């Protein structure tokens, strides 16, 4: 009998719902303090997740939740990159 693999779940920062890791976008803060988007999910650093959804993205941008979560200033380049990625995948 083969054991079924558990699907890793993560929580979206903005809507606070648990979803499979593959349905979310990982944002990672690297050791040097810079924050970037991690499409592979394998980058080293502290990670946070948001839904691959434009409403969740807009809410995250407006509330500056990433700034609070990472205790860092997130520049517009990252937000633009995230928005472009979400619009491209839909």
C-alpha cells in the first residue's frame, strides 16, 4: 500500500486562508535584507505567501502588509513585478 503525500499548506498574508503552497506566490527576504519574489519556492531566507489573485495583491499593496511582515521597506519594483506575474498567469 502506497502512502499518499500530504500537500503542504501555507497561509496567504492578506486573506488569511490556507491554500496549497503551489497556488501561492512566495516572497522571500534574503540574508542581506533584500526582498524578492521566489517563483521556485527554494530560495534561502524568510518567506511569506500571497494568493495568485489580483484582489489579494491590491490589498497587500494598499495595506503595506509586506513592509510590516518583513520589517523592511518594499520598493515599487517588487510590487510591479508581482502585479506583472499575477496578470501573466491569469
